[in-house]
C-alpha cells in the first residue's frame, strides 16, 4: 500500500527566477554607483539557485517505511515514522504561516503552495507530535492515512 503526490511551487519558482534575473541584470549592466563585484554576483547566484532547486517541489510519499516528505531534488528529506496516529484532519493553514518548513503553534508545517493541508497527531517514541502536510488533495491523503494507520 503506497501513496505519492507531487506539488510544484510555481509562484515560488517565478519569484526566485525574477530574483535571479534582477541579480544577473544588475551585474551584467553594472547598474548603480557601486556596481556588483563578480564574486558577490557569483555567490548570490549560487545561493538563490541552490534555494530554488531545493524548494521548487514537495513530494509526499507514504509507504511501509513511514511518511516521507521530500523537497526539491531530494536533498531535504524528512521522514516521519509514527508508532500510532491519534488523529488526522484536513485543514486550511493560516496565510501567516507562509511556505516551506515552519515551526507553528500546531507543530511542524511542511508545504510549498496553497493553504490546504492534512494535520496529523501521532505518537513517536512515547511523545505526542503534530505535523501538518500541505497537499493539493488533502481528502485523498487523509483517507489513505486513515486506512493505512487504521484511524477512525
């Protein structure tokens, strides 16, 4: 029994590409009174491209190993291995929480776009934890988790 979904953060991609274009244009045309040096340009370009390839996509995979959350090309990989899931709810996150990996008042939040999500409360090593997973199809993810972990 396996579930997998991918979400692409098109808004995030557009913003990051716009930033890269502005940095490149500023360097290429040497704009301003104090133009951007080559080493600063290269560092900025490297950092923003690194951020882009690590956060452009969110993949949620549920299989026998647990709940796997992968961002971008997979360098950021979070694995939740709940002993027991106590509750699962489809929720709408607050726009104040933003996007990405966040610590919130309701536990950890993993999302890439939109406000639809599934909030999971679970026991791991005797501790109650909560994770909210952003999803384009929260009802489908919720139903799969309820079936897999036998939560009613």
